C-alpha cells in the first residue's frame, strides 16, 4: 500500500485519529510542562518545588475520589444515553458536592497527619482554594472524556494549549510572589481550560430528552460501576502517593528531583494512557469490533513508545540538567529506570482497557488494587536506597503487574461454568440455570467452526445444520424469565446507496424464553438505546407476552434497559456467568443453524428469512429439549404479562435546527425537509423503519429510515415546495 494511502487510512480511522490528536496534545503539553517545571526549578528552591508537586498530586488524588467513577460512566454511556445533557449536568453537580466534602475531609481530618511541607494543616483561605482546585480538576477530567466520546479531541488540543501557555505566563508574571506564584499559575490555567471546553461540549451534546430524570439515569449507571470507581481510585494511588512517600521518607528537597524524573517518565506513559482511553471509547461504541481495536491499540502504543524510550534513556542526564545540576546528579539514573518501566505500564494500560471492554469489572478492580499494593510496597521497601531505589521499586512493581494482568486476561478467556462467579454465590438468580451447561471453551470453538462454513454450503433460502443444540428448557417457571442479548450473524446485507453492512454493524436482538426455549429475534440498525428497545418490543410480540424478568447479557445492557423495563412494568437484571454462557450457546446455535445462500438485497429480506426460519425452528424439539418450544410456549404465554395494546414509546426524539440547507441529520444520514423550514427549530422522530420531521406541531417530512451511513435522502416534493410558507 502506498505511503500516502497508509497515511489517509490512519487519519480516517477514529481510533488512530483520536489517539494521534491526543498524542499531539500530549507532546505539546510535555514540552510546555517541561518548560514550566524547568522554570520552576530555576526560580524556586528545591524544597518549594517538591512541596508544590506534592500539593498538585494531592489535588489530583482528591479530585479522582470526588469524580465517583463518572469518567468511565460518561465514556461508556454518554453516546447512547437518552438524556446526555442531563447526565453531564447531574455529573458535574455530584462532583461539586463530593469534591467539597472530600476536600474538607482531607484538610480537617487527614491534614494534621500529612507532611507539614504540604500546608494541609491550614484552614480559611487555603481550604477554599484547595477545594476549588479539586472541583475544577474534576470538571476538566469529566468534560475531557465527554469530548473524547464525541470525537472532539482537536478541542482538547487547543484548549489545553491555551491553558498551558497561560500557566507559563502567570508563572513568569507573578514570580515575585514566591510559592504563591506556582499555585496561582496552576489555578488560572486549569480554570481557563475549563471555561474554554464547556461551550464546545454544549454545542455537541444532543438536545434529545428521555423520559427518565437525569439523576435517576446517573444513579442507575453508577450502581453498575462501583467496581470501576474503586478501581480508578486504586489506579491513581501509585502515581499520586509514591511522590508523597518520597516527601515523607527523603524530604521535600530530594522529592523535587524525583518528581522531575517522574514527570519526564510520565510523558512516556501518556502514550498508552491516551491510546487506551480512545480504545475504550471506540470499543464502547455500537457495532465496534473489540478484537480489531485492541490489536490496533497495541501496534500504535509500542510503535510510539519504543523510539521515545530510546531517546529519553540516551538523553537522561541532559534532560535532568535542564532543571539544574542538583537534579541531574541525583535523578538521572532514576529517570532511566522509570522510563524503562513504560514498556510494562504500556501493557497494563491496555490490559485495563481489555477488561473494561469485556465488562470484567471485578478483574479490573483486582488489577488496579494489585498494582497499587505492588508499587507502594516495593517503593517503601527500596526507598532507603535513595531515589534510584524508589525508581527500581516502581519498575519492578510494574513488571509484576503486567505479568499478573496477562494471566488474568488469559484465564478469563477459557473459564468454564463448573463453578459460579464470586458475585453469583449470594445471587438467587444464579440458580435459574442448571449447572450442566456448555462450557465457555466449547462456546469459543463453536463460532470458529461455524465461521469456516461457507454460505455457499446452504441448499436453500436457509438451512438447518444438526451439530448445534437448542437452548435448554424449564430453567424457570412458566412466564417468569427470558434472556436477552445481541447476536451478530456472519452475513453481509445490502442497505441501499451501494452500501453493504456487515454483521458487526447490524446486530440482531435475541430474546429466549427460559421456560419453553422459544427463540425470538429482530434485526435492528444499531445498538443505540432506542433501536434496542424497539427490537426488544418486537421480540416480545413474537414471543406473545412479556416475561416477568428480563435477564440482560451484560451489566451495560442491564443498566441501559432499566428505563425500558420500568416502562413496560417488568424487572431488568444482569445475567450470571452461566446465563451469559446460555446466550452464547444460542448465538452458536443460530450461527450454525441459520444459513442463507440468497443475496441479501435489504434488511427487510433478511428479516423475512429469519422470521421464516424461526417459525419453523421453534416447531422442532432439540436434542436437549423435552419438547418442541411451540408445544410449551402456550403455557409460557398464559403466565406471561400481557402486551399493551399500544407499544411503549421507544422512538427517537431529537430537537434540532435546520441549517442553511433544507436537510436534517439523523444517525449520520441527511433527510430533506421543505425549504421553508430552514432556520427553524424542528423535532426529528424515528423508529426502526421511518423518520419524521415536525415543525411547530406540523408534520413536514416523512422518509423511510436509511440503514446506510453518511447518505442523503431526498423527497422530490420538497424540491418543489415554496421557500416561504408564512
């Protein structure tokens, strides 16, 4: 592939592009940060610089506690939240309250026991300043991850650049204020960055509103992210507490050279940090191929980190000499060792992203806790040897953490269902399924075997293969429970406009009765909330009733479906490991049993073939079934909750303003409206198959929904409509 084509491919890829912009941002911040700390080291005594570094790290730690795990929640759910503006607003309000409480707790409760050089024993004006800086730091983090979700990394670039330049300017202008000049520079730059980012985020937040309040929505999300919150706190402990250990053990004067080396080495760690942040955001988007994204992240991380590592190791004495001869003499060796540890931390960042992408929150918590214990423990043991000993403790701990992380990831792939998860031991719902289930290893091999089957092997519109088993029956009482998840069939579907979409882009929502084993399925255009809810309701219609309990495949789905299940008066719960294995078994069965050799010219055609297949398949008794699902579904339906005459409101509702051209955008596609709507506020209403536009209470446009991407849909009547109606 020509070099220019490779460059274009990288620039067009969201993960590479987002990572590249963040890394450019990091490089600029590294240069300007290096200049800042160099000036600080030259203008202030080492003890003052060490104290200031400890104070800023303390602010970072307290702000992380105050964020309540919200950055991960925002990254995971903002793109699909029914009320994103409300979610951001309530998140920032929660950060304000928790940041104030945590800051006062540190100042009044813990301050007297911390090193006196940090000045956290002071009250009054300092308490207000510390609290304000904690809140602003937390705001900046939350807003930054929201901009990453909306792929606005270029905004982070220029706002951070303005903030960094402001910090340098204030530092030089107020150098006569001694240590207060350092704090003032830090505070003003953080505030400027926040003020600049807020309007950009507000411009990108959709104006749609869900039925649930934003507070209820956030609490629902947070109930599923406690592990991630605790893991985030533990994850930041090593980088914030270790410099404080140096202050306590070696004094503020020696802490300054170590912090300078730690800062320079930290620039290397930002490479995997930013890549993994974009990886998590991209893997959380609907229809994302997580395995492909992970491999790209690994290549991007080490392609950048290894050359940078060589440069830092070779130039370590010269880099440290910029801070002063004392810094170079005491911390050059420590910088080399800390830099080498970036090879390990690069892997641990990616391990964390893999665990998050797989919803393995317990393993993510364990890994961050283990890393914190290893780093702080090794540093405490080796710090008596000086700054070099502290660096050796850091590097040794990171190496152990990477090995442990690889073991955790590897063992998670082949875990069987012979024993329940720890989280399942006290969960009565774990008893809904018999222990005699297909193992996860068999489920992993099943799709691989199915993928080797050619579509040309089918002998009709669809065919049934005999080497896969239908789901087990009588796993609950009649009408009590059904399992719900998304299946990605190995097909390509033509969606118009010369486009073809793959299985990862067009999911099938599957609902399986726990009692009768009846399978219902509906092809949907995306994994966004409104489409998932609409697909689930259609699956309920195929099933002939509503189960009392809907068991969702992942914690993310269980969180996302809370509103929908409340609206239809059923209970949503997260699947146990055995129940997830059951759903995976259903996907394997469908992969191996449903085959089509006919060209798929539209989603409607695929949906019709799938409906015909399921209508016939539910009449057949499987090898591990007592009876055909059709013979048990009557009893099932009698015990189910009846379907309402009117379906629940699952349609999209988006408020927008028509711009200078007579089109509105929905789900990457542009739909025409009459010219007289230009400049007016409109409401876009959409379901699985249609898009409607309403202006001032009047329907002005109706289109079939396009399942293609980035297309233009035009109604010829709109081209003839008058430009001014009123």
